[in-house]
């Protein structure tokens, strides 16, 4: 039998939304300094429980919600029990929660503060010390490639400038945005760049559609003004001023931006293809050199499968 999902049930949703709205509306009877925190608690509790599906768990939380609603309803009447419960809740909300202190393991004595301060002076590095990671300059990330601050179009780089073995970059299209990925996994910088450019393109498309609708309305306004001028009315700015002129200019500017963006993407894609071609040629040349060096070292020639015939 298929298990029922609570959040897809209309009766469950109706009961939960009704209780949620009732708790928010009745929170106004609390003191002014507690109204906003109480509303936040209700919102957070319902947000955390929106995917719960256990019947017993939901029953307990619905019962707690209705009990809280009864307390809020009886709060203006001034009952002693209700006032005491609300005051305890006020103290609990206002009291800052402290994190428990870390317990010290048995058998390990904490160092004295004077001893730590005395030995806190930095040691002078010697010539034999290895450079640490903190001394290395942090490389900036490039939006298109996710690599260091070296331009992606300056590749291929020599092996001495690479952190590992050479990899041929992968060129792909992300919603008509050319992307060159150097690492096996897509870096976060590339994902952010794709999202930002897609959002910018969508805003431009929305503007284009809105201008098309406004141009239609502007032309209707121009027709209406022409009808009024036939009967003797005058237009501000003279008869040559048109409602549609500004809309047409804005549409031309928007279309020009689309054209320039497409040309830029084509140019960048072509330059990235050149990078992939150069990287592939250098990768094949380095692999061939490595193969010949191995052959001369082992004294045999290798075939395509990696093992060969003795020379």
C-alpha cells in the first residue's frame, strides 16, 4: 500500500495553515517586546515541520499548537495560571542561550597562561626551513576558467607552472555561454558566472518583451492623438513628437546589446577553441616525449597498448 504524504493532503494543509494564521494573529496579545520573537518562533517551527510525515509526531505538535493557542486566547482575561506560563515563556525567550563549556580531558593539565604568553614569541625562520602554505600568495580566481590569475587565453603553460600533470581543458556551452573548464570538476566560480550571466540575459529578454507591449500601446496613443488633431486639438511638443519614438529607440538599444553580446560570445568561443587546440598539441607532444624517454630507459619500444617488443 502506498504511504500517504501529509503535505500533499488538502485536509492536513488546511488544518496547518489555519493553526499557523491563528497563532500569528493571537501573538498580538503578548507584550510588545515579545510579539516579534513569538512570531519568529511560530514561523520557524512551522518551517521546520513542513516535510514531516509521521502521524504520531504531527499529532503531538498539533496538540502543542492548539494548547498554545488556548493560552494566547486566555491571556487577556488575566488568569493566574496562564499569566505564569506566559511569564515563564517570556523569561525563556529573553534569556540568552549559552553554549556549554568544553570539558577538559582527564589526565591532561591545562597550561598556565603565563607559560603560553612567554612562549608566544614567533620563532625566526632559518635557511633550512621549508616554506609554509601561509607564505604563498593566494591566487585569484578567473570567472571563466576557475583557474589562477593567469589569463586563460595565455595557455598552454609550461609544466613548471602547473600543480600536477597537464590536462586538456574541456570546452562546452552552458545555455549558449562558452565555458572552458580546466579541472575535472566544475569550480564554484564558473557556476556563479553562469548564473549571473543567465540572470542578466533573462532581464534583457524581459525588457525586450515589455518594450514590445509598450510600443503597441504607444502607437495606439499616436493614432488617438491624430484623431484629436483632426478636430482641432493640439499636442504638447508639436505634431512631430510621437509616443512610440522613445520606445522604438529603447528597443533598438536593447537589440544592439543582444547583437554585441552574441558577437562577444562567438569571439570568446573561437579563442577558447584555439586554447584547446594548443593544449591538445602540447599534451600529445609531451606524452610522446615521455614515451620515448621510457623506451630509452627500459631498452624496448612500446606499442599502443603500453607494452611492446624488445628492441
